């Protein structure tokens, strides 16, 4: 399923929109029993807004991927560790290794804070 969606993003978006509209219209028809036309109109515009946001997101992701592929690059999502008691200020240095030997990138704002104790001092 995931591969099919990746191969056909616009078709998947269209099918998802129809499903989303049916569910939203059903909810609005239950909520607004007096006027079904108004319920369908409201459901259409609510789902249209979400569909447009998803459409622009898909277009931007595809354009970005194409632009990066031209230069042999790819998109990476980096997860920073939480700055908790496990990562005290004295350990926040470039190239610091955790217990598993992995080095984590550290934001520049965390490297030298006033009063922070640095390792080796």
C-alpha cells in the first residue's frame, strides 16, 4: 500500500479526499439535520481546504526531491536528543560521544552558555 501511494500520490490524494468528504459529510448531516444542503456545502468547503493544503505539500515535496536528485543529494530528518539530565551542559561539545559511540550534532546555542562547566575544566 505504501509503495502504491508513493508511486501514485495524486491518485491517492483524490481517493483520500473522497473518503474524507464522505466521512465529513456524514458527520455534518448528523449534526445539521434541518438543512442537508447546508451540511453538504459546509463539508465540501472544510474538506477542500484540507485537500488544497495536502496538494501543495505533495507538490513541494516532489519539487524538492527532483531538485535534490539533480545534485545527487537527498532529504534527511535529524533528531536532536532532549537536553535533560542525561545530557548535562558539560557534555555539549562538538564530537561528544554517548555511551553507544554515536556523535550527536549540537545546536550552536547550547555550546557555550554562561556559567556552563566544560569537560576537562
